[in-house]
C-alpha cells in the first residue's frame, strides 16, 4: 500500500468523524432548544458524512480499476516493443 493511500484513508475517516459529530451535536441542540433549523442542519451533516464514505469507497474501486488497466496497457506496450525489436 503506497503512503498516499494510508494518508487518504486517515484524512477521510477524520473528515467523516467531524461531519458525524457536528451533525449529532447540532441535531441534539436543535431538539433541546426546539429549533428545527438546527435539527435539519444536523441531519444534513450526518447525511453528508454517509455520502463521503459512499463516494470514497466508489473512488477507491475506480482507482483499482485504473491501476489494473495501466498494468494491462503496460503489458501490451512491452509486447509491441518486443515485436518491433524482433522485426529489426
């Protein structure tokens, strides 16, 4: 695992944690004070944390697909290089 992936994972988890914590705290403050705006904002932040996790997972799958495609193209390029060098 490259270092960048580890840092990205930590940053994503921290960001989701802050979104969820802010959402819960704003939601509780909205319930206690009877402010529906705070409650809605808290729910929105909690929902945003879920979307961050969902899209992060999707992004990681896409990066794996790109890495596999790069390996495949690299193999094809080497085969073409061998073919061209054998014809000389």
